[in-house]
């Protein structure tokens, strides 16, 4: 009696790979600390700095500064930084090379590997938003669709940029160095630690073009309700442009075999 084999689908293949990655993530204490504990702790360390800023002059409040910052930290450390290490580790251990010999397509391998970290980053962001709302007296977002869109764009962008960075990262240990430029630039100049509203106008206009700036702009603007349609479309366009560039770079330069 013949056995009928059900053909696999992209969804089933992604699900199987994501489940395997969830298991591996639970076994890696270092990755869990970087992806979970660090983003949760950093916003609290920023509170004293924000208290010393004259955020009211920029039309902001402490809550409207710390809430987007908390999400930014979750994206930078919980998604981008952690995923660079994971991609590099899987490549150096020949996991990615073996996966390519099966039914999985390249995009499915990268997306399936990123799903657990992406889900962790999304959950973290929601927890931080809830905590900021409760502890900092932040009102409900006036344009929640912009805040949600900013978060989703940030997740996709950070995954794509993580794959780009992994392409130039030789070892898991060196990932701490290769991720540093994007993390530091984003923290200082993309509105995470210092709102763009508090920078000189010309300098702020340049900083608005950085990869993470439109994400923070959409989240903060979605909460404050002060983002015009023109500014919102500009932020969305900038985020999409960076994502397209990152995807192109991944297709062109991502390495599937160990760097020797």
C-alpha cells in the first residue's frame, strides 16, 4: 500500500525552522540576556538623563521620550544585535549551508531564523509600551496606526540590517564590534536617547535620513499626534528605502559558508 506524502509549503517550512530556532534560543543564555534583559534594563538607566533635559521646550514629556527609546532599545539590542550573532553562528556552524541543501529557499532560511527573535522583540516592545504607559503617565496614542506601522517597519528593517551586518562579521565574538557603529549612531542620532526635536534644525534634517530615525519618528509621532501627513509619508518612505537597500545588500553579499 503506497504512502501519500503531503507536499511541504512555505508556511510549514517556516514554522518548522522557527520552532527549531526557538529551541536553540532557549538554550543560549548569552543570547537570551542580550535579547531580553538588556533592552528591558536600558530604558530605566536613561531616566535620569531625560530628567535633566528640557524636553518640555520641545513639546515633549519624559514619557514621550522614554517610550520610543524603550522600543528603540528593544529593536537595537533585542532584534538587531542578537540576530547578527545568530546568523553568524549558524553560518560558522554550517547550519545555513546544510539548510540550503533541502527544500528551504534562501529567504525562508533567513526569515525562519529571524522569527523567534522578531517575536521576542515584538513582545518586548509591547511590554515596554505597557510599562511606560503605566509608570510614566503616557496617554493612549493619538495615531496608533502610525505607532504600529513604525514598530513593524523597525522589526523588518532591523532583521534585514542584521543579515547585512552578519555578512561582514567573521565570528560570533566579533559581532560585538561589527554591530557597534549602527547601535551607537542610532542611539545618539536617530532620536532614541536624544529626541530629534532637541537638535538644531539642519542637523536634525540630516539625522532624519538615518535608518532607525523614521521608526522612532513614527512611534513618537503616533503617540503625540503631532506628525503631519507629509512628515509621516516622508518617514515611511525613508524606512522603506533603507529596507529595500538592505534586502538588496543581503541578496548581493550575504555569505552562506564560513568566512575563512
